[in-house]
C-alpha cells in the first residue's frame, strides 16, 4: 500500500486550520488552507494520487472516496470538513500483499477499464455498495443504477457491468 | 509448440497498477517544488484587446511569473499549420497568447505561474484586460452570407477552405439517372471530453541542458519535434514523455496547444518544474472539438435502386482556426459513398471559420458525419422507390470479388488515392439481418403498437479508412539478465491496451510469455522515431513495425542458439523463454543467448562466463564481432503502409419511443464489424463498445451549445450530458475477419469503428418507429426528447 506523505504542508496558504482524521487506517494531523478541496488534500498533501479528478463539480465520480463508510465525492468537500472523519481511498483496497480485491480482480478479468482514469472512483463506489448492502441486485438494471454516479468515457460500461456482477456473485457466495 | 497468443483474449498487462490507483497521470507526478500555471482566457467570442494590465496580479503573494504576448520572445507567433493543403489560402492559426485580437471565448491571453494552483487562479482573476467586443455569427449557414461579420478580415465569407473532389463522370451519371433523392442533414458539434483533461508539466535541467516535458498527448514525438524547433534546441535535448493518459479520442493529438509551449518556457526561465492541469471548463472552452457539418446529399439512381451517382455539398465548421488543415472534411468527403459501388461522385465542401473553439479530429473524424449523410439518404431512396432498406443496400454494396475497389480521383487524408482493399460486405449485411431478427420484427412492432408503444428498426452501414501512414517503428531487445523482452515504439497509448497487443505479437515470434514482454511507448527518451496515435492506426502501423522487428530478433536468436547448442538453425524451436533443440530436452534460455551474443571481457555471472572472449562458446578465430554484426539480441525495423486499409461494419437497433416521456429506449443493439485479423478480441470489443457509447452520446445527448454571442452555455458536465451506464444499452457484437492484403499481420484499425454508424442507426430506427406521425425524418443529431415531443405533438420533425 502506498505510504501516506506526512511532510509539513507546502500548500498551506492564507488562513489555515488544523484537521485530524484517519486515512486508510492511519491517523493524520495537518494544518491546511481553509480553501483547499478535499480532493487536492488527498492527492497533493497526502500524496495519495489514486483518487482522480475529472470535473471538480460533483458529476463524474472520479474523485470518489469512502468517508465514514459511505462513498462520497472528495471534490465537493473542503479539506477542513474532513476533520474527524474516517477516510478510505483506492490505495487501501488491494490486499496487504499487493494482490487484488475481488472487484479489482473482476475489473481485470472483464476488461472493465481502458485508460483507467475513472477506475478508482468506480471501485470506491462499488466497494462501498458491497459493504453496505447485504444483497446486491445483479440484474443489468440494478448494476446500471449502482454505478450511475460514475462517468467513464472509454469503456461504454458493458464490461464494468459484467465485472460488478462477477464480483458481487463471488462475494455473495462467500457470505 | 507454444500456443499462439495472436487472436486470443489475453488480459491486459497494464491493469493492476491502474486498479490500485498506482497509475502515473501527469498531475500525479511528484515534482518537488512544482509551480502551477493558470490562464486568463477571453470572455468574448470576438474582440479587440485594448489593454492588458498585469501589475496588480504580479504583486500578489506566491506569483512567480506572468506571461503575455509581450514577454514570450519568439513564442509570440502564429502557431504552425500542421497539415497544409492547397485548398486553403493563408490558413489562420492561433497565436500562443492573443495579441490585439481574440477569436473565441476561451482563447488564452495571459499565463500566470504561482506556487500553487489556488494562488495562480486568484492572480489570473486579478489580471485586468480591456476588450472592445465585436459582432459575431456562430451559425455556419449564416456565417457564409455576404453581410456576416468576419472572424478573420483576411477571409471573405468566412471560407477557410473549399475543395471539390470528383470520381468517375458524375455529370453524365446525373443526366442518366431515373430518380434522384435529395436531403439535408446536420450533425452537431461535440467534444471528446476525455476523463482526464489535458495537462502538461516540464522541467529543465541546467546541468545536462535537457528539457523534460510530460505531456498528456497522443503525439509525444511530434511534440518533441515541435518543441525542439520552436525553442531552437537539438531534438536530443528535449525529452517528451506521455505517461498514463486518461483518454484522448483525438483531442490530445493536436499540437501545440498554447500551454504545451508556455509551460516548458516557464520551466526553462524559472529553473523550476512547472505544470498546468486544465480544468473541466477550460477543456470545454479551449480544447479542440469536432463534428458540426451540414450536408446536402443527392443520390442519383435507376428506378430499381442502382445508385449511379452521388453529389454532396457540405459546410464544415472549423472554429476560429484551422491548424489541423482540412483533415476532417477530407475524411468525410472521401468516405461519403460508404460501402457502395457508386462509381460517379461529386463532393465539395467549404470549411467555415466561426468565432468558436478550434476544430480538430475527435474520434470518428468526419466519418460519422459522412455516414449519417449517406445512410439517411439511402433510407430515403429506399422509401422513395418502395424498396426495403436492406435490399437497397444489397443492390449497391461492393461485392467480395470487386476488391480492391478504387475510387479514382478521391484523395484520402493521407494524401493517397482511396482504394477499399478488402471485405465481405454482403456477408456482414446478411448476418446483421439475421441477428436483429428482421423477419419477426413487423410482428413485434405491431404487438408493441397495440400496447401503445412505438418500435422502430434502425440500420446503418459504415466504412472506416484506418491505419494511415507515414510510418512507425519498433525496437526490440532481449534483456541478458532476465530474458525479458523490451519493446519500444514511438506513438503513445490512452487506454487502448497497446502494451498487451504488441506483447502478443512479439510473444508469438520469440516464444515468451506475454507478461514477459515489456512495452515502453510515448517516451522520446526510450525511442524516438515515429508519428502519433490517431486515425485508428496504432495496431496497424506500430503493430506491423513491431512484428517485422520481432522476425529479425527471432532470426538472430535462432542463429545464436544454434551456434551455442551446436545444431542447425532449422532444429531450433523458441518456446517458454528458451531455445530448444527440436524433439530433445536440450535448451538454452533466451537470457543466456542474449548474454552470449554480447562478447564480454568480464564474467559477472554464470551466463556471462560463457560469453567472455575466452569461453569456448564464443568460438571465434578473428574478432569477437564479425564485420557488420551487432552485439545482443536486438533490432529495429519500420512499417510504412502503402495506403489506408478500410475496415467496415453494419449496425442495427430496435428502438422504442415512450409516448409520455418522449424518451428513446434502445431495446436491442447489434453490430457486425470487420477489422481484419483481430490481435485480441477482448480489446477489439472494448474499443468498439467505447465507440458505440460515444456514438450514442452524439446521437441522443451531446451538443456543445453556443449562445448568439458565442458563449458555450453548457461548458460543464451538468449541462453537457455525457451518458452514464443507465443510458448505454447492451450491445451484441459479431466479428468477421477479412485480412487486409496490405500488411503482414492482415490487421485493420478499429479505434473509431463503434462511433461511426450509431447516430444514423438510431435516426433510422426512430423514423421507422414514428412513421405514422407525419413521416418524420430525423436528419439532425442529437435527437433529443424535445425533438420527439415535437414529432408526437405536431406530426413532423426536422
Ligand atoms: S471530480 Fe469529483 S465528481 Fe468529478
Ligand atoms: S477507462 Fe477511461 S474513462 Fe473509464
């Protein structure tokens, strides 16, 4: 798993405020500009660049992370709003030994990514749905709804739908 | 024998890092102390700049530099015309930073560099530009009228280019015809909208004098050449790297956007790394777009539906500038006859300047517009003559034995005459007819009708000239320590899976695992001959270059292994990373062969011992390397296509219109396509599916909207509607594989295939569904619920 960067901030400017939060299981305390977006904080302050930014206005879902167990868009939050939260990013999804999470595995198996720019956002959204729902609706329509908050410009979604179904069925069998 | 990996569904090598968030897109690069650039952009479509005041901005905290047209030295110029053509006179291109005039909303005027992006954007806001706005006309049909305001005073009627191409003897065909169908079609402006916006970073190392530029581009070598020439430095002192790139679809092939010059300039002047990460609004208002064309197409036919002549006149919106020349319009005009014989063609276009974002290719590049024109016309001809839509096409398709089928007089975008090289056009049509279940459709349609639903069957055929020259190269080297195979090529990837398909090509020749073939592309420091990724050409041009190179390395490997194993060359087999003596258990690893072919003085490991000049394996009487012999298992070769190779396919859909919401639902979408031999069907299907999704987006949702003043009123993802998964249907795909005779692998390009026929298919389906409402024609895209509402309520449509 990628190490969280914990250097004094090069980007604290203007008025700042202290935030302390848990990031992928590690406690982090930082002084940040009160203007800084959470997505920028994650990417450029913590160095966790797997969280991507596609629109910065809440539509594309590329910046999706899991906050207190729920998938959330990090581009429409400020870093200071993250005080006290439990934050999980794409860097926490694979297993400690580097092997892939079942949904990552399924994306690989089903060719559900091309450029990979949208992928972390999809994965975080799907992981949170898997964690929060006993049962996943694995019909085409159900999966389309499940991923309807994420844009992908490359794949046309078909293989992403297959990947979600594949992983959901495997995970549900395990339960 | 190893199993052949060409043609199999190998998983992509690149996936795991992207899945774990370990990709390296430009904004992910950790450049210590990096400075950020932001731009001041014109809020007016056309204006005189009266003054630019940067004093206050310059004094702001954290601001490191401000660039206007007055302090950028020789970058204060009109940017190069990339693809010249005789039919343009005095083609207009953009200046790096505007001087005196602005020509579209979003044109760059000032670049601010500050210690972070927030401060750079603050300072950009505080730059004071005084404008004198001018009249504008953004409608291309009005822009060519005599009294329309001019974008460039040099170009009366706003005409940027005017070209007529003729094949056969159209005039006499027109005179002979018994029937003519004339229609007007209009395709709207769209944009590639890659999920990663354009971005660029640069660092100049004073000690080595090397300028390194990370550019999210489809054309790293072209960018390198351009930068070297504009900055007047040796190409070897400029290294351009396209790291992971989050989609391109043509938008990232154009060079240079102003930032691609100014960021390197700032990096050199300030001695610090600098980056510019475009935001989404900037991607809409300043990165290139495509699609707007209005065609007037006429099909001249005999009574029984044999089309003997085609006349097309179209207007092509080129935006404020025409840096990419007439490429799009030329592709449209040479694809206008689609898969049909139509021996007599008269096609003319006028490219029109409008005070809007510059037009350069977006996936499809003129093909979707041409397809929309000819396919909507074919449907109309069928209706006019009372012939079935499948039948009218059958009457006119080029048959298998007519290939190669030249269209003399039509010159394609590679400067070469159009010749359709190969295909099974009839077979594809038969197949789609079966798969969409045409026989049962009338019953389905009637049944649906009785339940108050309107079903329609849509159909469209397309062709796609792919794999354009001039050339690409491949370099292959077998690594002496690990036996892994390193492959380089000059173009770059944006998610197409090059690393995997090129690895498959190499793995088959060298008998290694696909995972042991490591591709480096898009880095001029690794390999620096080649052109770019565009026009569905990577698999064709780089693929064949790499294949040819692999054959040379294979030969070298076999020769060296035969020498080491003391057998004849024809007794050597390459598999599992080893060279084997056939039918024996004697083998030597490729790593050892690679080491042994490099005559050594020092024995740094076991394999090296065998390669030292004193070892028996070297068996040389004279010098360790013969005259003309090179050390190692390494080669470079090139492939230069004799002409474009033409892929094709046919789409069909069953669409359903909801009378209440006016929504169009795609109940079934099936397609047949043929891109020659498929290297990796999974990747091919991914390309086609992605293309179809973009096609559906253009057919039903996406339109860059300009208000009368030339402002884009939907420059964001809220108002510019990119389909989510809920809007894109399942697509059934059927493959034909007709190898092209033009290249050794028999492959054709597939990158753009999916998006070409989609709009025509859906329009055809909607026409069929809503016939009873005054026979609407659906001849413009996107086809929105409001258009359908109009049809349902008034009984007619545009
Ligand atoms: S970047 Fe956050 S939703 Fe697009
Ligand atoms: S894989 Fe490229 S945007 Fe989804």
